[in-house]
C-alpha cells in the first residue's frame, strides 16, 4: 500500500483527535515564533518544538488506516499486523 492509497482510506477516530491536537500545537508554535513582540528566548524555542511536534503528530495520525475499512479480499492493501 503506497502513501496515496493510505491517505484515501479512513482514519480511526482516536487518530482524528490526535491529528487535531497536532494541528493546534503546530498553530500555537507558529504564533510563538512569529509574534511581533520580543519574547524570551525560551518561548521562541518552545514554539519551534511545538511546530515540529505538531507536524509529526499530524503526519503520523493522517497516515494511520482503519483496518476495518480495508477490504478483506484485497491482500495487497492490508497492513501487516505486529
């Protein structure tokens, strides 16, 4: 299963919430980095960490696929369960 196929399949409910949290974290981080007032270095650094963390959370949760939605008969699109 390639990335395009994974993006088109439904995402589980838990990962939809995680994706939303990641988007909020990235947005808050972006605001901290781009603030027009002079902020302490620690807050700007925290903003950078929030942007990276939010981006990773969003990307990983978006690529997660609901196994129930994948057709049982198509073995090429089934993910390997660990």
